[in-house]
């Protein structure tokens, strides 16, 4: 008489063994076709610049063409939805920014869950900076906040619900307890122009957009929202040095559909980490004001989850909803 319990057990063990064998084999044969990298923002932005830079080098390492597709819109949600719906075989990746973590709380109608994606690699990061016109009486962030307690002020950023906007609202409302009015612009350049013309009192943007103006004296940097000072603007103290415990910045990362096999995700993570160590890649990142990040897959996964949590806390405190 057949022992069906033992039979089922034997079948289960066989399937499991087959999966263990299949995973490394899958990694060895991947990729088998072009890799499509869907960039969550328009051409010319940081996601596009870094997405193309990494995509080109990744294609060279894997001996396969990498096709870049810009699909901007809805604060990065359109591209994320497209990748969530793609085949989970490693041939469609999302290149996006901190917006993905922000949208988890700020965007109620994004059309997907963050858990529908898995982090492959977070490759580069740059902090936010608060800057004012040289004629502003505040010489430090402490003085700017002190003045803000006497009279409300305006500040510009690129859009609503972006990392700089959320970080600024958290700094002003939750930490410093001052009244401010946010003036959203269509991009970093218009926000800089507005401060140069004294049309708004300050701006908060990702550092690369502002660095040349600080270095050349057209703007005064009052603080960077990073753990340590940035060499490009070494005289600008961190928020924390000024007594304000806020970290805010923009990273660029690559994501895949949630069911993409571990073997493929691990291979992509390893290949991307290796290419990020190349001197020419690091030089190009430095030119646009970004620092490289090297994290293995478990570290990448943990970092992204912590970012979703941290940005969720700031979004809720700032009371920002993007749709």
C-alpha cells in the first residue's frame, strides 16, 4: 500500500531541490534579452542622468543592451506602476528616487503598493541644502530660524511632495516650530532664479542645483541636511550642527517587480555595486554632486525599508498629501 504522506514529502523535497538547482542556473543564463530601465522622471533630471550612466555600464558588464525609457508623471508613480506590471524576470527595472519612499505615505492613489517592488540597488545620494540671497540678514541657519519666529517667510522648492519639500516642511513645522509659506516651482532652476531675484526668502533643493551659486557667492548656504559636511560646500554646516535634527536628501536606486527571483536580484546588485566602484563613474557622480553608495542586497533592502519608514514619519508630521 502506498504511503501518501511519504510520497507527498518526497515530491516536496524534490521540488525544493529543483528550485535550489534552478536558481544558480537562472543567474548564469540571465540576461537573455535587452534590459529595459524605466526612468521615473523626464530626461535631464538626476534619475535620468544616473539611470543612463549606470544602465550603460551595466549593459557592458552583462554583455546585453540596456534600453532607457523615460516615463515621467505623477511624481514617479507612472513608471512604478509600469514596472510593477512587468514580467518579474529581471529584464524590466525601475530607476527612481527618494520619491518612491515618499509616495508610500504622501500619495494615496498611486495605484500600487511599495511592496510590489523589491530594491535591487541604491547607488547614489545627495543631501538637501537651505540657501538664501546674500542680502538676507541671517548669516546662519539658527539666525534664519530665529528671524522666522518673529515673522513668517517664504521658501521655494521644485514641486510639491518632493524630498526637499517634505524635508523643509518637517524642519520648519515639526522641529523649528516656525511659520513658513511654501512656493512650489516647476524645477530647481526657477526656484534658484526666484531667490536670486529676492522673490522668495529662501530655497530648499537637492545640493547639486545650488552648489555653483553658493561657491560663486550668488547664494549663501545656511545648512545641508546631511550627517556630515559636504566637501563641495565645506563651509556650510549641517542642520545638526545648528541644532536641528533633520536628515533629508535624494537618492537614486534601481527596483524590480517583487517576484523577481533572488538569484537575478543578487546578480544585479553585485554587478551594479562593482560598476559603481569605477573611478570614471565616481568622477561623474562627483560632477553632479552625488556620492556613491555600496550596499549588498540585504543592506539595500533594509535601507529602503528604513527610508519608507523615515519619510512616512516626516510626511505625516508635515501634513503633505500629493493626490
